C-alpha cells in the first residue's frame, strides 16, 4: 500500500495536501499535534476520496514522540506499506521584532520548523533508501527566501530548511529520491488569519492572497512522476511577491 505522510496535516496547506495526494492514489498518514476535531475532518475528506487515512498525533519537535508513534507504525506495517511521499509541512510562527524577541520564542520556532524537519525526514528517508524511491517535499516560506521584518526566527528556520533541501537532494539522488521545497507567500490559512489582506494585497502583483489548493497543486506535481527530474528546487507560490 502506497502512503504519503503529511506533517501538520489537519488544517490549511497540510489538509489540502492530504486531499490532493489522496486524489493521486495515496493513502495518507495525517500528523497533527493537538486539534483532534480538525484531524478527524481531514480524515473524513481523505476517506471520501476512497483512500485510507491514519491519524498520527505527535509533536514533530519531540524526537522521542516521533519515534514512538511514527517508527512504531512503520515497524508494525513494514510488510504491507510503503511511504513514498513525505510532506514536511508542520510549522509555527512567533513574530516579533528582534529587539523584543524572547529566547523562548526563538527556540520554539526553530524546534518545530527545523528539528521537526530533521526528526520526520530521518525516519522516513531510511525507508525510502531501502525502497530506492521517494519524494520529500518541504513547505518553506517566502520569508526564508527574502526575509521579513518581525519574522527573524521564522525566516531563519525556513532558510535553514531550504539549505537542507538542496543538500539532501545531492545526497540521495542516486537512490531515485527527489527532495524539493515549496515556498508559499501569503496564503489564506489559520496562520495568516491575523494578517490584514487588504493592507498587504496591494504589494502582490496578482493582488490577492493565495489558496491552499494552489499550494497543494505544486506539492502534488512534485510528488508525481512528472517531476522525476526535478530535485533540489524551491518553487515559489506567492503571486509574484519577491521584493
């Protein structure tokens, strides 16, 4: 059985990615941290596409929890499953200007956004190496490319994942594993609910915030055979907003 693991899969871009990959024929491992109701809704949407959905509740920043839940499931199902796609989507923001940024907020953002990438990828890519096939797709951000005032911690974490994407792509290419990143700009999600769209959309050439389905479409492309010669790339989905 072919599976895709989506971290932070209960809402927003993660949920849209789960549904897109289910439509492409994948059974879905839906990781989430705390929102049971949202996770159940994502499961319902995946199952509506005729695919199996497995809820996996763990904090991606907690290495022991990742092992206890994900590694245990992989070992239990090793004879019948194959994780072909990993979407590292889980992430948080704790915005503030650097002069007022607390160490706790710096650490928490880097733990979730960067350590979360490490723990999940470390487990899954070993399985991909054995199968000699895989798609690793990291959801980064416009902030990680151009920087953003008030997002030093978030931008630093996403820039680090971009560097990791390019490096890992060079390490595992010979095993037919591709590693790419998708960099959304302003997308309508819970994470951007506190941002005034009217104020910011004038800076965007397409004059609107993006939709989660538009990001999921790029994730779907990178997971497909059509992208078999694309690796180490960062694809922006930002309506043309670069500077």
